[in-house]
C-alpha cells in the first residue's frame, strides 16, 4: 500500500485560522473519510518519519479502521484481546518490530515504534466524541 501521507508537501504549513492564507493550511486528519478528533498534522512530528514509516502509518490507520477498532468495544466489554487483532498486527510485522529483518521483522527504530504505538492508540480504540 503506497498511499500518500497527507502531510507530504514542501510548502510550510500554518495551523488553520492562524492567518488569512488558505493555500498552506494543514489538512485535517481523516479517518474513514471523516475528520478525526485530536491533534492534526500541524502537531504531529511527521518530519521525523522516513518514507517507509509514513507508508506504515497509513497501513496501521487502515488496519485500525478495518480490524482493531470494530473489535475494541468487545475487548473493553470482555477484557479479552481478540485473536483477529493479534493476527492483523502480525501481518503488519508489528509484534517484534525492533527485531532484525533477517528474522522477518521490521528492524524499526524508536521513532517508528512510537509512531506505530501512537497510531494504534489513536485510531484503534473506540472513537470518543469531542466536547465541542
């Protein structure tokens, strides 16, 4: 999956509403085609991510939408962690992501591990409604 990361650009970003210039405004984070609550791209340190890590983030968000989040309510209710979620994390090679590639793992650095953790925490849990 080689989807373009929404924050990829050479132009400087400004937070929405910070000036009258709408050409370089950071796009809202989307999930399932709708704006998602929380911090937007203007606060995410995407400049630390490699191209592979940006592609992985897109894959993780997709996996959260398809597999992890739909099972989160059941997980919260029963306390069991669904096998389908573990299988999906394994498919993405996230279960031992710092282990070497020669063992079939990602050999990921700490920035990639933190990105994956943040993406799963944000997009894989039950969606909370914003207070506004």
